[in-house]
């Protein structure tokens, strides 16, 4: 009896994990928001497709993601890949597959060129590190501690940059307004 309960529990847990189809569905459904996130992080329209295809490849290769967390996981993968592209521009992915081969081997459609909005123009004008901190901490609502870990920097560095970006954009209420507009677009 215990053996059957264990097998039933294992089968139920597997049903809770996202499969390839779920990753594809989320990428297709959230394509515009994911493109904009990649653009804001990389600051380079040419790097958006590269960042997204790497994140997609990472997503389909991971098997322990709950269906409820797929979008959040994809956004985190985009952040990680964008950081790698921005902070280590000469390094290539550890995976030997080119981005074109990765997207052709799946049902993931080609990425359109993202368009910057009025709010994103001011974000794109920030220096790289400041832009990364702003997008990760304010728009994606990561803690400064998580941001520091992702960027491989000290909490002090991230805090200083976060304060500088706050001064650049004005009062904290203005930062919250911009963050709220992006959250409404991306998390609705």
C-alpha cells in the first residue's frame, strides 16, 4: 500500500511541473513583455533575440519548475542571460548550440524587434549597471540582496546605485508610478 501511495504522489508531482509545451505557450503568450524586459536589461535591440533564445533554451532544459512559476522562472532566466550578455559581452554560452538552432528545434517563433516606450527611453539611457539594478530592483521587484547576488556585486554597491537611480528619476513616488505602469503591462 505504501508503495502505491508513493507512486501516486510522484505522478501528481510530475503533473505539477511545466513541460516543454507550457514553456512554449508562456513564451508565445508573454512574448511582447519578455522582449521588452530583455530590451530594458540589455539596452540593445540586437541582443534581445539572443537573450530570449538563451532563456528559452534554459527553460526547456530545466525540468523542476512548477506550472505556477513558469512565467516567473522565464523572467528570471531572461534576467540571468541579460546580465551575462551585458557584463560578459565576449563570453559565449556554455551550450554549444547556436541561438538559431535552438529556436528552430522548437516551436518558438522568431522575435520581432521590440519598440521602446516613452518610459523605457529614460531607462535605456542609464549606464549598464544602473539600468540593470533599476530593472531588477524596481521593475521586477527583486530585493537588493537578490539583485546583488545576481549581479555578483556587493549589497552596498547595489544600494548606492539604487539611490542614485532614485535621484535620477526623482522622488520615490515617481519610481513607483513607473514601476506600476510596467507591472500593469507585464503582470496583468
